[in-house]
């Protein structure tokens, strides 16, 4: 159950979704056919302990990520990680030196991608989530490969002010990302997020967005009931707002950004991964997701 102004750490509420996707990335990294390798994902899971560490040690065969749905979820994370890694590498090659990870969670790109000199990466998320990432990777002996600036903030609040207060340069082109975030924001929060990105973007800035079409209201209520009945309250559907302000492609196009939209099923096929049947739970998830990237004209 979400409330205005609710907070969390890495193991609770929306914070634990960062561990769920990190665990999926860790499982992908262990596949011989991996299309994206995040070597730090496993480190986070071990540090979090409990089900996450057990999963890494092969001691959780019943874990959701080992179900048929879970296998397809790992494919989804693999494709999404690869898409956004490629986006950032291209943005860096184009000369961009300022990066903003909105809802950074356990995104380890500041630590693992080959950034150009002088790159500054701003990471926005709730304070305890950012702290877990920083301390876990410091204990592991990993250092960021760019200047990493934490901006602890709730993205339903005035995050643009917090970003500027932490040194963001609104005259420099920026590469933004919103990955695994929009479903956890109400529609007006999504609108404010896009408006904030547009307002702070100098010409030649870029944005990459993962978004999904909301479920119909009846199916969403049923999924929440099912989650509660299974004793899994607060794991996924009960955390999601299931609202959409306006599709990202349309929103940014209307403001003259050059937009490219990639539906997830096509990307999975291109990467040699199966597209789950439309009538399966994994198929319903996959079919609704689009990865969008856009460039603001010079
Ligand atoms: C599914 S995780 C995705 C994390 C990361 N982008 C990734 O793909 O690995 C969702 C993240 O969104 C963050 N988040 C969701 N709503 C937020 C809010 N209102 N303010 C700050 N962070 C938020 C959570 O703390 C969590 O880290």
C-alpha cells in the first residue's frame, strides 16, 4: 500500500524492487549467453543477505526468479540493461559529460561503464538506497569511474531544485535515464518528471525511458488481491500506481525531441531471447513495455 511521502530502505517497499532487478541482472551475468554483464549486481545481493544471498548461492530454488516468469524476467532485465548501456556509451561518444540517473537504485553504471574524463554522474533516489549502494561497493573495494554525486531525494518532491543545489550544470548537455521508475510514480509525478527533464536539458541532451502501458483496472485489482492472498503484500503490484500521464514518446515528440521507441518484444528477438506467449503473465509484462530514447535538438 503506497502513501504520499512513504519512505524505504533497500530491503523494504519500493527499495526492495531495486534488489529484485539487481538479482535478475546477477542471474543474467551468470548465463553463458549473457547479453549484459553487471558484475556488481551479485555483490549487492550478497550484502543484502536473506533471500537475495540465498539466491546467489543457489540455495533458493523456489525463488520467483527461478520460475518460468522469473526466467523471462531475467531476459527482460538483460535486454533493458543492454539497451541502456548502449544508450549511455553512445551518449558519451557524442561528447556528453553530464549524466543523471533518476531512481538510480542499484544501477552500477557509474562503477562499470567506460566514461570519458570529466564525466559527472548524479544519482537520485531515496537516501537509504543510495547509502546501501555506496557502502556496499566501498566495502567491496570498487570505486566509481566518474565523479559520482548522490542526490538523496523523493522524486515526487522538487527533485530539480535538489539536483541544481548539488552542482548540476543546466548549460551542459545531459544524458538522463528513467529505468524501472515510472510505474512507481503517480501520473502527476510522471508529468513533473518529464517536465523537469525538459526544463533542465540544454540543447543536444538525451533521455532514455522505460515505460509500460498500465493494466486495465480490473486486472490490476485482481493482481493486487492475488499478491495479498499469497502473503506477498508489498512485493510488486501493491507498490505500483498503475497510472500513466502520457506515453514518453508522444510527450517528448510534442516538445520537438527526436524520439525513437523500441518495443521490448522486438528487442528480445534481436538479442536471441524468447518472446513469451501473450496470454502468459510474462507475456503480458513484456508486451506492454517500450524503451524510448530521445535527443533534444541543438
Ligand atoms: C525497480 S528499482 C530500479 C532501480 C534502477 N533504476 C535499476 O533499473 O536498476 C526502482 C527504484 O526507484 C526508486 N524510487 C521509486 N520511487 C521513488 C521516489 N518517489 N523517489 C525516489 N526514488 C524512488 C526506488 O528507491 C528504487 O531504487
